[in-house]
């Protein structure tokens, strides 16, 4: 059975496979800049980890809301809210 957690587990590695090469190509020297920032201030590592965890929980929440309502209800709510 494909529940919210399993869907997220399957989607995350695929997202990394597609987005990591795009980031390395489009962003100039992103690895060097990140390492330089980490050497200057170790808090950047905590910020990156917090950002990753927050993105995970946003996606998980979105999947759970869609599961407990349905996709049409969510779409109508988004459309009427804006």
C-alpha cells in the first residue's frame, strides 16, 4: 500500500537525482561556496539541516492533508483562498 510516508520515501531520492545535477550546473561553484561558509560559520550546517527537515515536514503535511480530505477539496480551497 502506498501511504504518505512511502510516497515521500520514493519521491525524495528521485528529486535529488534530478535537482542535484541541475543545481551543480546552474549554480556557479555552489559546493565551494557552501564549504567556505561552513568553515567561517558552522551554523550554516544547522540551517541547511533545519531547512531540509522543514521541507520534509511540509511535504508530509501536504500528503496527509490530501489523504484526509481529497485532491479536489484541496484545489478548490487553494483557488478560493487567492
